[in-house]
C-alpha cells in the first residue's frame, strides 16, 4: 500500500514474547495513548521516558466469534482500544472499517479528526470491546443452560415502521458478531414492517416449523394462536387453521411451512385480511395473485427459523430466563 511501517519492537525496544501474547503492552505504547497533552506533568513524563504521543489508533480485533479459542482472546488489541477511547480528547480510535472514509475525509480536509468524530469513535470502541467480552463469556457458558450472569451486546439492524403503537419508535436488533435468519428475509410487497409484525411473525414461523414435516399453517395475533392446523395439503391446512377462529384471524400473521401454491392462494383470498404472510417460497403466479387481492399485506419469504437454547423476556424490574421449549410433534 506504500505506507511506511515501523515495527512496534523498534518503538518499545522489546521484541514480541510468549508466542506473541505480549507485543504492545508497554509504557511507550500506552503512555503515548493515554497521555493528556494539556497536562504538564504528563508531558514531563513523556519527555523523561522518551514517549511519543499517538494520535490515531486503528485496531481490528481477532474475530473471536467465528472460531472461539483461548488463543483468539485478544489482550493487546482491546487494551489499546480502551486506552485510546478513554483519551479521545487527544486520540482517535477506529474499530470499524465502515468509519475509514469519515476519518480519511477529515484527515485530508483538516489534517486531524474532529472532536465530535473522536467522541463518536470512542463510544463505538467501548461498545466493540464490551461486545467482544460478552462473546468470550458466552463461550465459557456454552454448556450452561442458565448461567449466573448473561451478557448481551446487540446491534441495530433495521428501523421499523413503528413500535407496538404508531407513536412508539421501534427497531430490530441482533447479537453482535452473529447473523439472523431475519437478515435473509425477502419482503415481496406490502407496507414496512412494524414491531408487532416481527414479534407475531417470529412466533408464527416457529410454530409452523414445530409440528413436523406435513403441510402446516399457523395464524397468530398478538403472539397468541388464532388457529393452527396440519393437513395433507397446504390449502386444507390453511382452511382448518382459519376455521379455528375466523374473527380473530383478521389482521393476523399467517405462517406456512411449504411454498404457497395456487390452491392455497384461492383459500386465502376468500378469507380474512392478513397483515403478514410468511412462507419459505411462492410458486409462480401466487405473488401476483396475492398482491392483487391484498395490496397492503406484507408477503415475506424466509429461511427456516433458528433453534434457540434459551429464552429471555424483560419484565418491569428485571428479566426472566428459561430454556427454550420445542414441541415434539405427534400429529
């Protein structure tokens, strides 16, 4: 890349030791990161010990979540990140490649990173190390059903149309360092998704996949089943599920564990309006047929739901946790 590089050992005077477990843990590195350039005592220490100030730190932590092991627990990286973030009044720390363009643009325009950007980068840096530590704790607890402490680090993925009610903002999050089956959902039509759309669709999608391999339809409203049926055809399963409670099914979520076929569409368009239809696929012509009759219905195509080991629920004043329940289908 044509960038001049100085080996850290040339700065510290100490080579990497212990199989590279100790490389940057040295006063000449951390002094340069933590020094308050406005404090005469700090400047005097820097002069005495030959420490140069460091203005910009770029760290990509070992990707612990992709292949967890003791050797991938980064020590020097998080230490530099936290030191730089603490001293963001003087140091810019970059932990996300998505921030490279912003930092480069400011450096090229002004020769420095602005105070506002440094503060935002510091906040992201602490969030990065917190998520990193949470992943390590989860690795230690991978065989523990209900550990003594639970550490979650979540990242915002989508802004939702609104929360449970139109006046409430809503968003979808996922655990940092992971992917979600929701990331692969394709919305073919309809309005933007709201908080309750996702909440009910997730419940319906899990239920439709919990009852075996036969054609299954689950209709959910406010996280409660209005009707669930298993049959020899998807159309029959839909008709039976809808017949369970036709009134409550209006505005509900319909989950089908097979690709939607023409016969099922015919049954659906004669029934109550659904807010969301979620299925693994749609046979040719069925999307157009559904759009023609249900222009506001959100038509989702989704991969199978993930199998969760633990369920968390927030209550006023705390959280509840339990091992996840999955049906053993006998139908």
